């Protein structure tokens, strides 16, 4: 069987390969049945987490653009190959993907599934992609950071033990969780505080005195703009729709990669895409 995917809908508390990038978890549930050889090709830093009748899985071959790991299977059933396959190559098993699959399996796979960001992959006699359950009450609902977490990652955060992962790359526990989970973590710890319009106006005045265009700073009108109260490790993966605005005294208050987020410093300077 062959699975082609990009990333998952659950964040990981453990990084694989690079702590400055977010890592996703894709659950694989194995129903009872006959033996399975699985080929997984993915793009992002992913952990493929197996549960259920895992004894069916005789071999898993993992390839992808970024490092990956496997949880829930014996080490001797997992192999990693350096092949880097373009995302979508295996759509419907057509084109080059079909030939590569034949090379690994010796024949065309019995089942192929291609999905951008699966909530869960289920294995019975074939492969299936399960959708996330309907949204229900969650602790913290109504809290901006929790709402954003489950908007982008319906599976929330998976708690894994890095020592239990099978990977060809380094692994470790994030000191600050990735993306919205990390923002929520820092807010609850008091390291991030919602910015006020008065603070934004004060920064704009300092920016104008330095000849910096301060009109682009509009954190006071956004819910995902924060004042940094103490030095932090910025969450990984604050790119695109996950980006935030951070107001901080100096660059020394921040360690890590803010990606597309904008940084506003107390002296009226800024750094980032805005």
C-alpha cells in the first residue's frame, strides 16, 4: 500500500530534524487483517504514529523532502530512503509515481491514497483517509490562541516521547511548542501579552522620529499581536497565515526563526515582511 501526503492536522511536541521547523503527526490506525508493506512519501517534517493491529505491518518505507519519524512500530520494520519525490507524484498511481511504486513493491500497489493533510489514515483491506470529528467543546474555547490552534490543527498537540521514535534524523522535545500551540503556551506563561492600541501608537511615534514608516504597525487592531515581556524561544512555523506581530524591547529577547512574523523593537525599528 502507498500513501502520498504533505503534512498532518496534528502538531507534535517533538521535533524531527530541525527544531526551527514545525513537526506534524499523522496517525495510522491498523485494523485486523493480513500483512502489509507500506510506502509513505511526505513533504513536511512528519511523525507517522501507528496504533491498532500494528503486527500486520511487516515493513514501512519512508521517503520525503524533510526528515520524518515513525512511532508505534519496531525499529527493524522501518526503513528510510533518501529519495525526494515531488508532492502529488502518486496521485491515482499515475505517471512516474506508478513506476517508482513498482520499483519498491515489485508491482503496482493494492491500494494508493493521496491527501494533502490527512487527519488520520486507516488501514484495513485498503487505505482510507478519515476526516476530523465535528468540532465540540474544548478547554479554552473562546480563548483566541486555543481557537486558532484548533482552526489550523484540529488534532491539537500530540505528546510523544522522542526516545520512542524511529528516525534517521535527530529528534528532541520542543522547548516552545510550534505555531499556535507555542503562542498559547507563551501567553499562558505570561511571556506574551496582548498588545494595546496605546502601545502601538507609542511605537508609531518612535518610528516616525527615526524616519521609519510606522503606519504599517497595526497590532492594536489585531488579536494576534503581542508584547514580549521576557526573552523567549519563538514558536517554529509562524509562516503565512500562522504569522503574528511581536513588540519587544530588543532583538536579544527572541531566539529562533520567526519566519513571516513581524518584529517591532522599542527603538522604533522593525524586522519582517510588513
